[in-house]
C-alpha cells in the first residue's frame, strides 16, 4: 500500500515564500513527539541543539555533541514524518573548517535529516557554500545565536545597536546577505527587533523563519517544550499553547495517590 502523505521538501520552502504561505517549524527530539507534531501538520521538524537545554538539562546549547545530535535525528526519522527534518549542527562540529563542516553535515544526513542548520553569517558563509555544493541543503541561523553564548554574555537580544560588530544591526544585515549568497535555502532569525527581521525578510531571496523576531518573517519556529508548557520557563518570545507541566504533574500525583491508597490497580486493569 502506498502512503497518501506527500513529504515536504526543500524546494517547497521557496515555493511557500513566493506564494506567501507561512512556514511552520517546531522542534522535536524523539519519535513519539515527532509523530505528534507531524500529525498536527507542521512543515518542518527541527532537531535542534536546544535538546541540550530541554532534554539534557544543560543551561545552554554548547555541550551537546555531534554524536548525540545524530542519535536524536535518528529517533525523529523513525517517525517517518511528512515534515522536512532539519538536523542542527552543534557547537564545535563546523567551526574547524569546511572539511569538518561537510563531514558533520553528512553525519546528520546519514542519520535521516533532509537538511542541516548552522549558526552564523559572514563568518560561516564558506562552510554554508561548501556544504550546499555537496547537495546538502543548509538552513542559516542569525541574530541571537545560542552557540555564541559566551560572546553575547548570555542569551541576549541582538541587533538593537547600530554597527558592524557581531550582533550589531548592520552586521546582521551583512550576515543575512552572506547566508543568502552562500546558497542556504532558508534562514532562522532569532531574538532581534521585529523591524530588523522585517527588513532582512524583504532583502533576502530565501524564506526567513523567526523566533523572537516579530510577525514579518516568512515562517515561525518554537521550541516544542516551550510551546507545550512542559518546562516552567517563561519567555517573552514564546507562547504556551498548553500547560503540560500542570497536566503531567497532576496525572502523576493522582497515580501516586492511588498507588498509596490501594485504588490502583483496580480489577478492570488486572488479569483473571
Ligand atoms: O535548537 C533550536 O531549537 C533552535 C531554534 C531555537 C531555532 O535553533
């Protein structure tokens, strides 16, 4: 039997931008949640290096390794989603040079991703071009780039100051242009003023996908655990579309109470 679902592909992103159709991206890190978000009809599943914070318990994304990212890409790919899977290249897996960048990108593609994402602009344009030349689609990521945690002094909104220094408004326009020219097929813009994200979106040829970047981007992305309210973190840029933290703790508290008072298991859930 053939499957009825038509996969979302890299060329669909350009078509969606040209038709004014907003792109929906969300993160997932395992097969169960990948199947859930795919059933909800998202266009793109990002196996983000945010796995370091929301799954592994780190305070930033720097510690996660390429091997760990490949593992999570494999888990997501097992859900066989209709959505395009983008695998995030973690810190240290592409900074050494273009050879390392291509090899790391290939690792995530072999694990089941249809594209890779990496952070940076002018400084990584060579690597984006080299990976794209190997027919591996690349998504760029500029603005608040979490792997630049130490340079930024934390997770700080970028592009508020003028100038060509990293994180300056003029530099971010240059970064966006460099990523576009290098052959990326899409660009994540994170944590910048809305008007700057709008200006970038109008100036580049590729679709922009915003997070904390206002309404004018061609698409939006959120971290799944923030969207579902699984973690207790509150961010200006993230809306909780559910409060799973409360739902899950209430369910487990009820289970614990029933175990302790002997209500669980009842006869309906016991074998004769
Ligand atoms: O890792 C991640 O989840 C990301 C998104 C915030 C864009 O890079």
